[in-house]
C-alpha cells in the first residue's frame, strides 16, 4: 500500500496539472472503494487550483468543487499525452488542456470522491497531526502514549495518534532506535519518545527525498520509481542477518502487519505490574 512518502511524491508529480482546465472526463469503472460520483462531470470547464495532502489523501481543489483522492492498496495516477494505449485497470481518465490524467487501480480499493462536509467529518476531521508538522513533538506523543498498553508499533501506526507512519517507516524507525515493536507503548521512556519523534521525521523526510519506496509496482504520476527501499535495514528482511550484530532478523504479526525486528538489538523489555494492594485488614 502506498504510504505517506509515496502519496506526497505522487502529489508533487501531479503539480503540472495546476491551472489546467478540465476538458473531458471518462469513467471506465466507477466501482472503487466508494463509487466515483455520477456527477463528476461537474468538473468540466474548471481549472485545478491547488493540490495538497492530508495523511494518505490527496486533496484536489478545483474552481468550484474539491475532490478527495486515495490510492488504496494498488492505485496510482499517471500523466500522459493521451496517445498511450489504455491499460486494463485504467478506471478514470481526466483530459486537461495539455495533459491527460489516468487513475489505475487493479484492486479497486482507492477512492475518487467529493471533498464535502460529509467526507470532511468522516475521513479528515478525526485524523491526528501530520508527522512532519510542529504539532507532532515529544510532549504530544508522550501524552498520547502514557495510557496505551498496545504495542509501540501499533500505536505509532494509529492515524488517530499521528497520520502516515506506515508499516515500512514504523519498522525502520523502531529498528534504528533498538525498540522492540511489541514493547508496550506506555512503557517507553521519555528519552525513547523524544528519539522516536526525531527518527520518524528523519525517516519520512529521507523517504520523500528518495521518491518513496517501490516494492512492487509503485511509481509516481511521471512513471518514476522510488529508491528508499534500497536503504531498508529491517523491513522485508526477516531471515536475513542484522546489519548491526549479524543476528537473524525475526518476524511477528502486530495488528495484522508483519513486524521485522532483531531479537538482539531490539530486546523486548518486560513490564512488571505494580503489586496489588491487599484487601481487608491486616492481621
């Protein structure tokens, strides 16, 4: 699934569409995660004014309407001149003045919907802060984790706590800090929380600079692959040797996600429960 760096890279690759007017729209398959709106043709004649990102959503602002785009599990946008042969899973074609935009999604779990009051409340307003923003700092994260008994990795992948820290980038951040992915979030020390915030920001910035991660078929709208996967130290390397200590990397499932870790460099610290108070009068 495209994660925050891939969505940011995709958004940036779509910037040539800014100030381009929509000339025509063709819906070849409307059945995505939610149906493509039947009235999407309202965009005809409108210029695309602004593109931004919130979590893994791309927000496309036209002159009088706005759309919310999500790549889902396998979605991608492609910019072309319109003469390329259509592919089987090209579900939406938007013809701009000089450029054609195609949305491709084999698994059809992405979405192309209106950004309105309903979708804003349902999909945007409940999200946590952006990880690269000033709102995401050590004080904020410490407060959010202090009562969380779930695994640290599960917590930092919770979009209500912070958005966009997907499996790849959570795995790499925890590995680099020597934190076991199953460590109880509430047991992280102040120092660990401070370092975790810094490391998440560093990893995500590096991934964006490298165009995201192309593990299967991800590419941005210009057809360019990402290169962050070439720097991976833990993700996808279960059964291989740790680059630090040569211990065999192991894998466990947390929140239905594979979580690769080094049992030597990332030991699981046992949290000792506080002794229960004795009930009744002492004899």
